[in-house]
């Protein structure tokens, strides 16, 4: 099932499910119990498919990306976080910071996992039972603040407004039974700059959930970004940073395309 979140013509926010090419309004809570009504969705604006309760991110999870970054993959996933302020809707802009200025804003296509029920100390074998579905994400990163000006940790470079686009829809686990074998790519201004498959992950989705839920409760609505493949702008020669006027599309097999323009912060 493909689920979207949208704003209608009266400025109310709803969820809807796609059925035979048409979206029908959902009644109820997508995390517990819901039904698909026969009312066609009045979609005035497509929104990020979920409102995260937390955004947990895994770094250096694709073997080839770790190689291009010149970093070693450890025994456990690398964890950092984004604020929920970073969430951005499909088709809305990625904003390059100018007040706290960055000159090195990068793209990162990533598969995002959405947790459907609270879980703690989950085994790898049971982990996927706690997943509602998957969506496309762009782990936008200010590399100068991540690596040089952030005090030795990554969060400042990952935490800016609009640095977490999600969408265009949430695809439930009945349609994506193997998140470890999905084609994933980034298209920048019409050119493919990242092109890989989630099979290159060092830690698969189940292992990530097992690790992140260790002694830690993951709440419904937790969004987990699972890492990016090679081809990021930082690795280009010369580096290719996002700038005003660019258009970035994240495409994942079975989910669709998440597109965002780029513009400078107005100060």
C-alpha cells in the first residue's frame, strides 16, 4: 500500500491511500488502526508522508561510500540525529544556510524506515515486524559544519531547517518485503550522480533496528535513515556542492521520486 499525507483545499491535513491510481482518504491512526474510505482525497499540497517523533540516522553504512570517504566501518552502526525541524515536503526547497553560513551543502539519497509500534531490545529476527513502511529521504549535509566547524560531532551539519526531505509516499511492508535489495539513486539537474542498491549496506534494516532499540525505546513515528551510497558531492573532483537553482531527485525502486529545488536562505 502507498500512503500519502496531504493538505486539502480547506488547509486540513489528512492521510490517503492509493487504490487503482486514485487516492482515497484514510480514517483512523496509521500506526494503530485505520480504514481506507471511499472518499477521494482533495489534494491541494503533498506533504512529507509522516510527522516523525524522532529522526535517527546511520552513517557510513554503504561499503563503497565508506571507501570513497576514506573511513572504516566499525562493528556497530554509526548513529547521529536530525531534528524534526529538518523535515521538508516533496517539491519544497532545500534551503542553503546563509545566516550560519555553509558553503558545502551536499546531497545523500537514503532509504528511510518508519517504525509503527514502540519497541525496545528487539532481536534482528523480529525487527521488521515493527516497521510500518519505507520512504525516500535526502540526508542533506553541510559538510563544513559536519566535519570542520561542528566541534568534532556531525549533528550541527545535519540539523539545519529543510535538511531532511521525505517522500513522496510511504510504502508499507506488504509491498516491500526485502528492503535489502532496492535500487537507489540521486539525480542532480537531470544527471545521475548516485546509483547503487541497498544490498551494499554493511548493516541491513533489521540489524539497524536491533542496534538502535538496544536499551532504547523507539516510538511510533520514529524515522530511521539508513545511510547513503557512493557519489556524494563531497567525493567529486572538484567537490560539487548544492547551490541555488539546483534540483535534486531521490529515486528508490518501489517507492518513487522525491524532488526538491535548492535555494539560498533569505536573511
